[in-house]
């Protein structure tokens, strides 16, 4: 006998399944559209480079080209002089983005062209930001991978570049090598940074510890972005009982990439050796009361306004629990008034459809 009525739970699961399929399809369309657009822009940029090198054309030809292309394809965006210069720069910066000459692929579909996949997975506007702001190729490629890993919008990517995330990652003082097994120790080390950049727009920089903690709790999204992907917030002033006494942890997180609890202790002054001993004590309590057999050892992060690196290293040297020490830097950034430049699926589809239609008419 057919069942005519679904329960709420059954329907919710069914709806979630359909939503997941739609999201996956939209993502696949966006990824394919983005790849096609990047191949086109790279090929235009490479052609400009070849002609300039072969015929000695100057930069004025790009201005003329932009004018003529805009006249020929008035409905197509992205053919400005500035964007053509970015196309040239893109091809110059990544000469092997397309790993076989396009001339050899005539007659084949664009999807069959072999490209460097990481570069093809971020939008053109992200590439513009990277080409403008990051001159070192190794550093630029690092930001590409981090963008894919974390799903950064263009504005978030710009903030991470401006805060020098590349040179801050993995720079905290830690004892992870002797307190954590490999490869967990390497991943944990790369998870921490130094310094941590905390945006306190609207507040006085002379904050007390409780004021800083309260601000971070109220602006937890800013803190989570700075901590990085993988952190789940559990609570502040989290209570644990050891012996017959209660202790309060400033901030407690769980990191699902490291599979462990992370205790953050905030200090508005200089790092002192006794902070490490206290954190070691807290971690013993967390491991005894919260940690399961499937979890890795809990990690402590002591955030201070300043630190002496040698003193921090000596303080951690003989401790058994994994602890990191890093500085925080308070900054006052103006709130962003610009929406992310990440184009929607519809915008990509519309632009590509126009380009392909006009190309077929030639």
C-alpha cells in the first residue's frame, strides 16, 4: 500500500537532499563557467603578449583594441583597456595555466582543455586582486590555495593579504614537535599564527582582558575568521572542575581539522613564564574531563599583547601539553562599504553566453 503522507522528518530529509543536488549543480556550473572565462582571458592575454613581442607593439595598441572590441561587442563586459592589461598580466604570470596550446584543441570543447586546476577554481576578480597586491609567485599561489580551502570572498582575500597572513601563518612559538605526534604537530603549527590581528573598530585600544574577551564574544565572526577554518566556538569563561575547585577558561573551541579542543587564554600585557604553567594545568583538566578517546590532545594558545620569544621558548620547553604563544595586534579598520566582487552564477552565465554567441557569428 502506497504511503501518501510524509512525516516532517522524512520531508525535511528529502528537501535537504534536493537542495544539496541543486547547490552541487550550481557550483559545477559556476566552476565550469569560471574555467571557460579564465581560458578565454588567458588566451587573449597570451595573444597580446606574442604580438607585442613579435611586432614590437606598444601599450597604445591595447587602448585601440579595447575601443574596437567594445564597439564590436557592446553588450560584453570585461573588454576595457584595464581588463585587457590584466589579461596580459595573467598570461605573463601563469604561462602554463593552459597546459597545451589552444591551437591544438580546435574542434574540441573548452571543457577538454587541460588547465592548472587551482588557478581555475577562483574567480577572475580574485586573480585581479592577487596580481595587484601580491608580487611573489609562491606567495600568490599560497593565497590561491587558501582561498579555495576557506571559500574567501574577494573582500576577505584582500583583508588577508593586507594583514600579511602568508608571513604570519605558522609563526607562533610552540612546543608541538615534542608534545604532538606527526603529522598532527605540523598541521597544528600551521594552524596558529603570530601576530593575530584583532579589529576593534569603535573601541579604545587600552582594553582590559574582560573587555577584550567581551568584544570578541560579541564579534565572534571576526574572531573565527582570524583563527581560520576548522574552529567551532564552545564558550567563554568555560567552567571545569578539578579536585574540589572550579576554574574558568577564557575561550574554548573545538577544531574539527585537528580533532581536538583548543583553549585560548587572553593576556593584555607581556607574556610571563607562569602563564605557560597555568595553561598546562588547564589542558590537563580538559583532557581529563572533555577529551574522548577519538580526540587528539587538547591545545593551548596564550594570546598576549607582547612577548619575548626566548622567554616563551624556555617556558614551553619542558611542558608535556601542546601550547602556543603568540602576540595579538589591535587595529581599527573602517567597516567595508563594498560588496564582494565575486560574480554570481547568473552573471557568469550571462557573460559567457554573450561571448560564445558573438564568437559563433564570426
